[in-house]
C-alpha cells in the first residue's frame, strides 16, 4: 500500500506521543509505509 500518506500517520503518532505519562523524557516514534519512513522525536 505505497499510496498511504505519511502525513496522516504522523499526525496520529504525534497525538499518541502527546499522551505520554512521562513528559520529562524525550519520546521517539517511527512511521513507515512500503516506500518511505519518518522518525519523530518529541521533547
């Protein structure tokens, strides 16, 4: 499913990351589809 947009997945990943019960520590996420990937760091 290469036509899956990373933009929608990034928004969802950031939403989950904002619910982190330990905001003092950085949080990492990886969003992938069959062609692209994006690492996200929330500090």
